[in-house]
């Protein structure tokens, strides 16, 4: 029942975040975005999922996804919530050393520091098993030396450090790649020598920019490694499952925002003495968009509850399904909203046209809908792989 009916505490949190979000203007630049982030951090919203012992709210991904959804529904989604508290904060809280927890979790929780996350590579794409960023030990000092490239890393310019996914050189082949992924996670401070960033020129109207990273013999102390060198996929998916849940929240919030704009317009816009919302050709697609968003939210809540309960396997399946459903619902809601407004839907005044591109992100990142269908067909249905 907990995944179907929200508790009074969750309802109160949702109402509080919605009221907070409405007091802030739409974030159109980095300064507005930073002010919103800092204000949300002071209220405890950014770190609601992180342990109380380190300054967080002591709740879970369930509550954090609720916060992001409501911010998005008010037109102010904070993309870095997916990355900093959800992925990086979760991984450090679960697997970090006591020193790493004390250093990073309090500022991640109150929003005074941010952490980016780098996994995607130019030649790896959706195939994480082809990651070529390597980490080797310096036998003389015990330091780690990282070499490689990452692309489509969000908010590196805003972040104090980036959590980089690499693999230990001991599993490399002569081709420089391996079919047996042994991922390791490293905290790389922003100003580390050899760690370079280059903005990617995106046709995407977003405050948070995308970057390509180059790691050229980046030397890190031994304690830059998060968790166990041999833990492999366990640690990686501890961050990726929350990422999918939070991406679903991002898409649902965006879809709700677009739908609310369209419903308001359909109520007020009158043609031939009748509000256009009275016509089924307008009303029914909007109703369907609402249904799809609500269904996606149910799966998102299921995934979040499973993850918070410690069921990583069950959460993996549900999180992928939630991300898929939310991406589809978001794209359809935005498209229908723009269509409802007609020409006005493409004007800057109504702010919907910019969402046409942004909504596609929910389908593409952090994993494409086709890869999710592969996951479900292989892992859930037991069908053979085609690759």
C-alpha cells in the first residue's frame, strides 16, 4: 500500500516543496539556478536522502524523487539533484570510507558543494563493458593514475569534484578493452592536474551544461578510491538505480508542468464562444497525458521504495521501467501541450517550446529506451540476447 497511497508525511513534503518552488522565478541562468539550489539546500531538500549523521534528512530516494518532481512541476527542475545527492551522495554513503563521508556528505546534503558523475565515453556509448578509462597503481607511492575520456558529463563547471567510473588496468587486454567490467569509482577534485574539461555545444536550453572530460595521467591519492576495488557492479548500480528513479522524477515533473500550462490555456482560450478544452479533440489527449504521467509515477514510487528497502535487484527492474514510462509520458505531454497552444506553444512567452528538446532527454539519458527494452526482454522475460 505504501507505493499506492502516499503517507501524510509525504503529502506534507510534497505540499511544502511545491509552495517553495512557486516562490522562485523560472531559472533561466546559472545565477538563478544557484540561488534556487542554495535555498533548497538550506531547507534540507537537496540532502533529504542522505544520512542524518552527516547532515542529511535521513530519508531515501523516495523522498528525494518527490522533491525533484515537485520542483519540475513548478518549472524549476534541478538536474544536478539526479547527480550530486542521488548518485554520488548515495554511493559515498553506502561505500565510502569514514573520512570520505565526513568530507563530502555534509556539504552535499546542504548544497554548499556539488559532485558530478562521469561514466559515458565516446567509444563506449550504452555498452559500459567497453569503458576504457583505466586506473593503475603507482607501486612506489600507492597513488592511482587515471587515463581516459568521458562525454556528456553534466555540471562539471558547477561541481567541486567528479565521481569518475574507471576500471583497474589489471583486467585490460591487448586491445585496451575488456568484456568483464570491473568498475571502480574515484573522486577527482575539479582542479586536479591533468583533469581537463571542454563544454559540448548542445542545442539544448538548459542551465546545466554538458562537458567532455580528458584525464591525462591524473594522479590521485590512494584514498580517492570509493569503496572496494573488487566490488565491481554492486557499487556502480548502487548509483545507477537512483539515477533512473530520479530521471523518471525529472520527466514526470516536466510533463506535469507542460500539462498544467496546456490545461490552463484550454480552459481560457475561447473560439466560437466555447473554451477549446470543451472539445474532445483537445480534452482527450490531455486526459491521456495525465493518465500516462500518473502511471509512470506509480512505477517510479515502486522503484524508489524497493531501492530504499535494500532490494537492489527488484529496484533495478522497476527503476528501468519507471524511467522508460516517464520518458514516454513526458515527451507525449510536452508535445500535446505545445499542440494545444498552437502557435502560442512556440512562443517564448509560454515557455513550452524549449521543453520539446528537453523532454527528449528523458528518453535518451542516462540510458536509451531501447536499452531498457533490452534489459526487460533479457532480464525479466528471459529472452536471448541479440548482441
